[in-house]
């Protein structure tokens, strides 16, 4: 039989001993907290994740326009903050998960917003001055 993953072992342990699960959660949160204090830039990452979540769940007008023109993008991004949060909570150095996901999502969204703005400015009639 294949070896059980650490997540599988933790889940199995939690079914038998809730206290052990709480100890594991406390340990993971403690390790993340220590990592964040050791690298102050980590706090910026949490702010960026919150901002990304705001842009997805309560979009600014420019983001809403982007989502209206690309509805699959909006549906796809809906899970991003949830995945970031799960990765943050499930890993001992979960703040790294936030960094890796932000490195993918933020530039992609910025690129699409810039493209949208360029299309808008190019389609506007130039002044007759």
C-alpha cells in the first residue's frame, strides 16, 4: 500500500484525537507567525492578498469591466483567495504560498487591466486640436 501523506495522517489523527489536530493547527499558525515576523515584507503580502480578494469579490469599476468582458476570468479568480488562505493555513511556511500565488495572479491581472486601458485609449477618437 502506498505511504499516507502528511495531510492524510493529520486528517486520520484528527478523527481520533481532536486535541492533536488543534495542536497541529496551533503549530502551523505559530510557524507562520514567526516567519512573518522574521520577514516584515510578509505583511505586505497579506495586504496584497486582501486587496486581490477585494478586487475579485467587490471589484472596482475597471475590474468589473474586465470581468464583464472576460466572464471566465472572474469565475476562475474567485477561487484564488480561497486557495491562498488554504495554502497559508495548511503549510508550515504558508506565507510562501501567498507569495507564489501573488506572483502569478497580480501581474496577470495588471497586464489585462493595462491591455484594457490601451484598447480603450486607442478606440477613442483623437482630438481635433
